[in-house]
């Protein structure tokens, strides 16, 4: 059964407009507001100053519910999950396309760590 995503925010750990190879080295977060299972707004937020253990708190403060990335440490996954953020790993390509694919359950090769 397909999951419906209502009123939530998704962050993609990025380098510019693409998914970053490593979460710990991302230069920015592309983050998207979701309403009625559609991406309705996007923002690009620099990650500088948030990558020293405070990234989970930062993402929680901007109401992110899902973090999509390529590679991330177990410690960072645990921090995100403790902050109520689901982590999706193994993503690559354009951040916008990856976020849209997540909404439509098309990230078959990715692993999900539920909050």
C-alpha cells in the first residue's frame, strides 16, 4: 500500500543541486515542503556551522521529517532518528528528483532508517 505524505519537510544533503557523496561533507541542504504528496516549496540552506554534531538539532528546528543522503555514519543516523528524523541512504543524482522519487516510493535501491 502506497504511503501518503502530507504536510512535511524533506532535506537532501547536497553539493549544489546534487546529492552529496558523504553527509559529513555536504555543502548545503536542499529542503522541500510537501503538501498532499507533492513538493510545493524548495529552499537551499548552507550546511556550514551545522556539521559538528548539531545537524540533527538544526534539521529538527526547521521541521524536517526525512533526511535523504548517499552515505552517512551510524552515529549520525542514530542522532537523526533520536531527533525524530527518518534517514534514507543510498540516494544519488539531482536533489529535487530524489525528493520527488521518495514521495512516490521510487527509491528502490535506498535503505530507510525510520525515526
